[in-house]
């Protein structure tokens, strides 16, 4: 079975949605006796070491151990710079001086985005004089890939085929940091990751990453995108939805095994009153049979109990 990984950003505590994805990633690797790697995607300056420590503590509490040392993106800038240099030498990049607002306005204008691109190519064909003028105005440029608008199709184990036109994505941000799409491609290839399990909010970015991997001469991994966990209002899970972190749930007198059982049940891997071990869950995992719809997590009105899932079951079923 393929080598897997979990790669959170240390920007806060892991909520139940992230823990659920981590569980699937761990089971996918361990079900075949493969390695499971942990990477801290800490390029963003908003990340904090104490969040990284708390995330690792929560993973260990659920029994989701990893192999080898934790890899940190902040310590791998040379790898990203080398990859960007390779694309620069191939003539596949250009500086982009656009602000987010300008990009938004350009894509909203009539016929401003005819090819369905996320970036309309505003800076793609600037002359050298125009670039000097913009640089002199004090705008630090980002560096974009000259993608050529290819249509790239990927095969997701759960969602099937997904194709998209690849736009001129950012490789290096205007603050000098490598962009996520570039860093994740380089990291997965360098670490020998063979299967990426992550939230399905990232499925739309996957054709970009596959295209980048091909340009860099790298082998793209297999992909399994897990549906997100949402609140009772159907929106992305957040603090307003109540107790959503392992710390919250342990403070409510739940045990890690109980939390793990709830997550397993939401994935169709455990019965209503079961509390299976991780090894049992690994034998039950069928990637293609995982739920394809979001899982709802909500606070029971007036009871202080969490209602879990679209079937109306609650935490008490797993206690």
C-alpha cells in the first residue's frame, strides 16, 4: 500500500474535521503496512510552534503515530527555490504585480475570464518597460507559472475523475514565500508520498499540482479527498459551532477512544455502539466506500450534547 502523510498548518488546534481526515490518512497507510509521515506546513508566518505541539499531542492521543521526524516547510526553502529556479530557466514564469482586488475585478468584468481561469493573465505579456514601471511604483511582484491553460484531469479514489483548466498559478508570493501549490508538490515528491489524503476543499487545486509535478519531472501521488465536516448550519466547521477540538471534548469528560469511535462511525467504519481498535478499523477501510457528502456536527439544543451526522445520532451513542 502507498506511503501516506498528514500535513496540517500550525495555525490553530485541530478540530474534529481535521482529526477525521487524519484518521483516514493514517488508516489508508497502515492498512497495508506502509509508512505514515507528518509534515508541518508552517511557511505562513501566522503559524505558531505551540499549535504544532498541540496538534501532535492530539494525534498521539488518538493513537495516530507517525514514522520518522516531523518535516517542517520552514526548513525546506532551498528545495522550493531550486524547483522555482528550474521553472525560471525553462522560461515558464513571469512577475505579476496584480493585487487580489485587481484580479477579482478583472475576472468579474464581461469576457474578462473567457477561458475559465482563476487568473486572467493581466501581467503575462507585459513589456520590460511596463514591468520596470510597476516595480518603480513600489509593488513587489509575485512570480507566476506560465501554464498555457492546459486541461488537466486527475483521478480521485473517492470522487472519480476531476478535470480543470490550469491557470497561471503563483509559485512565489509577493512577500517572497513559496506558494502552497509549489511547496506541497515538492514536499510530497521529496518525501516519497504515494497517496495524498486530505479534505475535498482542495480537490479543485489538484489539477494545478499535477501539472506542476509534470513540469518538474516528478511523479504525482494518488489522491483521496475526504468530504469536510460542517456545522449544523451547513457551513464550514468553526468555533461558533461549540466543542470542536479534542481538548474541548476531553474537557467534557470524553476519552480519546470515544472520540475515535465517533469519527469512525461517521466514516461508516463502526457500528452505533462499537468502539473498534485502530487495527480493526484498518482492516475495514474501503476507500471507495467512504461517504461522499459532508458530515454535520452540531450542538444539541438545550441538552449540552453533540448531535453527530445527518442521521440524527448523537455522542451518547458512542459512550
